[in-house]
């Protein structure tokens, strides 16, 4: 019965549950951890690779840290497949900004763009 109500983030089941939200929470609970530490002379980033089930297909790469542009890197906690869309958006935005203004994108602008992109899917029901 749940299959009829899990195709959208805005469709409630008769019990009042949003199955897509429950699936997302379960994925977060099974995700690895990422940590960033700011030091005087740099930043240290570390990510845990967590194997959740032997039934899941193994990842093609174990990468959890990605270079977005020459001066920005991100670390992924959770499902890498979901993060790839955001990583591609950030890389595209950084590249377009660099082409247009001939200087690196400010980190605040890059973060704001990614957050607005994520919010649009939440606001408009994915």
C-alpha cells in the first residue's frame, strides 16, 4: 500500500506520513560522517566510508571529497549519488563566474547558489 504514496515528497499516505521524507531520514542515518577542521594555516577535511549493506552495489569510487574549483573543495556525507547533482551545480556556477568576471567565485556566493538550488526542489515539491 505504501508504494502508492511514495512517488512524491508532497503526497501524504492515509496515515499522514510522507514516505519520501522517511526514506531520506533513513538514508541519512545510514550515511558516513564528514568533518572539517579549520586551522591557522589551512583546513583539514575527513570523510568516513560506511558500508551499509552487502546487498547494495559497491561504489565505483571511494571519493567523498571533491574539488569544485581551484580554491574550493567539498566533502560529502551521505549518498554520493545525491551529492553529485549539487557538486555539478557548484562546479558549473564557479566556472561561469570565473569566465564572466575573470576571478575566482567568492565562497559565500557559491554556497548561496547551492543552497538556493536545494531550496527550490524543497519549495516546489521536487
